[in-house]
C-alpha cells in the first residue's frame, strides 16, 4: 500500500463573486494546483470532484466531465455529493484509489457558486442537505438546526453564547494572514454578542458566510512522487467516514456527532495515530457550536469540555492544538463543495511550513481535516502527516 | 485482489409512480436485494448510491444518509452523480473498494423520481446533464442531441430510420417477460416509423420513457461469499470509466463515443477478456441510436456496422450476442439514477440462469453492462463473469 502524497494545492479566493461560473472557479483552482505540484496534466488518471448545489445555482448537473474540461485534463471524472462534505467524500475515494494502485495521480477538489442565488435563495438551496419531507417542510433551516444543537449542548453540559463567541473571534484572528479568506478582519467578543440574532442562541457572527470558491489538490502515489522528484513532504495517511440518521429528531443526542466520531476513529486507526498525536486541525465550523462538537467527536476535547477550548486558549494559534488556523469556514468562507478539499490544502501547507500561519505550528507533524454534511449526517476525517 | 461477487439484487417496477418518494423506491429495492442475498444488513460497510436529479424532483440533496436510513443500514453513505451514469459510477467505486479490501460488503444502487415533474419538467431537468452555458441555453435537449448524433451517423456510414426501428422492436420484445419493465407490449417496425416525430430522424418510439424506479445490488468479497456460503455465482471482474468533452460541438465525431470505448477497453483489460468473449450485454439505449454507438464503442460491432445489428438479427434474443435482454432503457424504462445498477442486476441474473430470458443465453459466461451520461461525456463499463 502506497502512501498518498499531497503534490500540490490550489485555491481561489473565497468570497462573493456572483458573476463567476463554477467552471471558472475550478479552472483557477486547478491551474494553481498544477503549478504548485509540477505534475503535468497528462499524467492525471481521474478527477474526483465535489459539488453540492450546482443543479440549483447553475442549472448544471453532470459536472464531472465539465470540470475535467475546465481543468484542462482528459480523464474520467465523477462528481461526489454529500452536502457540505462533498469534496471530503471525493478526497476519501481519491486516497483509496491511489493507495490501492488503481490510480497514480488524481486531481481532487470541488467548487460552489452560491452568492448568485442571494441570501434567501442560498439558504433555501442549502436546505436540501436536510430531510425535505420531515425537516424542511416543517420550517427547519440550518441556522435553526444548529441553534437547537447549541441549546441542547448548553442544557446538557453548560456553556453560554460568550464561549461560542471566542471561537468566532479566534477564527477571524487566524484569517488575518489568509489572503484567500472572505473575512480578513478582526472581531471582538462584544461584536459577536451584539450581532443580530439569527436563531437563539446563535447570532450572525456565529455563522459562516455564503461563499463562492473552489479548491483543487493533486494527489500522487509515493512512487510517482519519488520518481518525479516532487516536493511533496506531506501524505494523507488516514481516511475515515461516518454516517448518521438524516433528521435531527431521529438522533439520540442533539449535541453529539457520532458520524464524525466514527470517521475520526477510523481515520486515526488507519493512520496509526491517536488524538494525542494531533498537532493541529481544520474542522467544519459552519456555526461556532459545530467547532465544539467536532473537537469532542475527534477526541481533541473530552465530551462537554470543548465549549471552553477557544475561550481558555487551548485551540488558539498559540494554544496546544490550534484549530482552524486558516480562519475556518467562519472567516475563510464556505463554498460548500470546495470546503473539504480546501481543508486538505490548508493542513498540507501548515504541515509543510508554507502556510502564512505555519509559524504557529513549527514542530507540527500531524494534522487533521474534518468535513461534515448537513447536521453531521455524514462526515469524513483525514489525517495528514509529514513524511519526509 | 479479491473477486467481487454479486450476492443479491433488487429492483422496483420501473414505470410511472409519481406518488412514491425516492426513499420509498430505494427501500423496496434494497429490501429485495437483502432478501435475495441472504446478507444481514449489519454486515454492510458502505452504501454507494447514484441519483441524478433529486434536487429538482424532490428538493432533496444529501441522499446518501437518507438512503442508508431507507435501506435500514447504519453505514457511511455517499451519493454519486454522473448524469445517467450515476449508479454506474457508484458500482465502479464499489468494485474497487471490495477488491482492494477496503470493504467486505457494499450496498450499491440508485433511484430516481421523475414522473412527478411531468414530461416538460422532466425534459428540462434532464437537460442539466448537458452544458447549460453552451448547449441548453441554445435550445439543446437530449432528444435533439441524439437526433444530431443519428443524423451524423447516417451521413457518415449510411443507415435509415427503419434500421433504428428494429432496435426498438427488439427491446420491446425482450421486455415482454420482464415483469419490472415499464412497457410489456410488443411493437412493430411500422409503429416506430409512424410514431410522432420527436427530432428528425428520431420519433417517439426511438426514445426511452420517463420513469420512476430504484435498483440495489449487494456486492461482497469472494472471501465473504465463501465464508457465508452465499449463492453468488457471478462476479464483477472488470471495471472501466471514460470521459469526453461535455458539449457535442467540442467532439471530433458526433457519431462515436470515445468515452465508452475507453471505459470498455479498460474493463475488458481489467477482466482479461476481449469483445469476442462477450456473450450478452446491457447497453445504454436511451435512444435507439445510442445502442448502435454503444455496440461499436464496445467493439461488439465494427465502426459503421452496428446500425444493422438488430435488423439482421445479430443482437436479438436468438442472435449471436443478445443485447438488452431486459428490454433496455427503451422498454424496461430509465429511472436515471437507478439504471446503471439495474443493468448489473440484469446481467448477473442472466448469467446466473435466474432471469426470465436466461434461456436465450444458456451457455453464457461473460456479460457486459454499459452505462452512459449525457451524450456520453461520461461512461462506465463493467464485465461480469460466471465464476463458480
């Protein structure tokens, strides 16, 4: 079994560019990834591509071959859709293919065009990640669903909005050096607490923005990387996936994410590491409470204690295990189909020492990327390690 | 590397059931597949699920976990979308996972709900499989696109509508014994020629219907099948995938399908067979001309000669290589996301001797399933063989 090397990564700026098509965005990301990798396009064996709502935002399905064309490659292409974990799911299959020798070089990534729908249109389109029959028709939106999860957490373990506010403040702080981030501006706890309420207890600054953007990653086998003298010091050494009941009301606990726990445990075992080895992570903070649930599901915090991690400085840039040094979904932005692949890109750069925030994690050898769909009805976790 | 056994298959009736949800359809197909296989649900490691237009027909994305729930399994689930080749793409990854030891048991399948959209709505929704920017906005629909391909074929190689009519007649004839088929009635060449024109040279009887339905297949490793004494005499021994430019106008030839040729060549090589070994095939006859192009791409007919295959009896039930003994998309129906998996189910039953039409192919040991997306911008091909 071959190690799977991250040979190159490319990201568009994340933000509001309603005039840009999905193919335009993915073309930019893939150009950057190929440049970064030094891998010629002709060597690509497959494109695995994540997209969530192209049918609604661009009247466009069947994006696999469309995006292969945008990337300038002639290779079979498949689109993966697992809501906000779409490109995480694509990365997982890409890792399996390369490690098993099915493919030597895979282009994996994703894109999403959202802001052209407007805020109401995007919110309605995002709702297709929930159960239309039993949740959406009853009025559930994702801010509402995550507010229920936050309230359930507070009820079971304690905590308050101010704890969550520190997560938003931390992630905005981390994004200051990230020139791809949608929000490169510092905020304070008071800003979060005074922001308009979205769905109690969550306010506007507890939510990630609606974003356009794309991410692309060139993965190669170890043999290919060695043979071509690639600068590819980081490998994806573990992959895991979990699933849960679709609708919140069918879950045993609203304030836990068993799908992410399952994915994390599988990825750790696959890589031969455990949570104590993790030096940094990018986790799926679509809402501030989601970062808390992710930390606990990944065993980076004990159940019921993740709520204080940012406030007490355990997950800040100067903390023991910095979380979302990219700015996270909260400040970097969340173009849904691009997010999972963008997390791989960020962790790889942080570990390789080529990220603006690498100085915060100079000795780091092990990082984690956690991507979640819906209210974590699906989740993928990947472990990345410095291997040379 | 383990052989990948087809342990059980399940299909809903294909037809017009606009009141049934996708989850209802997939639940039925999966119940049947589990019953057929004797595999307990708890042993399933993953669901790989194909769906094409759920966002438009049911306001429902993120169908992976939803369908895992419908199937009564607790396992990670991913949705694959490659237009009309969606569940073909899912089968391909399922085969890779099982043969490489990532999973022992995979539930793979797909479903589509279409008729609730009405004919105009379904046609518009199907168009998202073409290039929205360069084809759909210019007025292209799939009947129009395949009509262009048919006309280009006639121009280059000769042939006439009556040749195509024999394909429709053959596939309706084959469907007479298929109690899951949407159309269980014989037609004659005159019916095809006299049917209302859809897009010259194609008429109404050259097109597959709009359909609701689901298909599910339980795949296991050889070791699992042996250990559990499963009745699973057929294996998927070859998998291949190809891609092409998305828009017809970017192709070198309108009347050839290089993506299917690439997929076929890869699948044959993977299985260690060639076209002369193929005893029967299910090919993607969304329009009559599509069957011709498929036969030629799979090297079952020389380029330019596939047009006479049905008319001259080479592909009829009593011919040398029977094609679409299930009735094909044309008569069995084409619930898009279900089609690729349903082809695997049909070929497996034909080879196992448990299909109503198995008597036509009593000595058969090798079958092929060919699934295509859009105007064959994507294609998957699988080879199935009797292994015990």
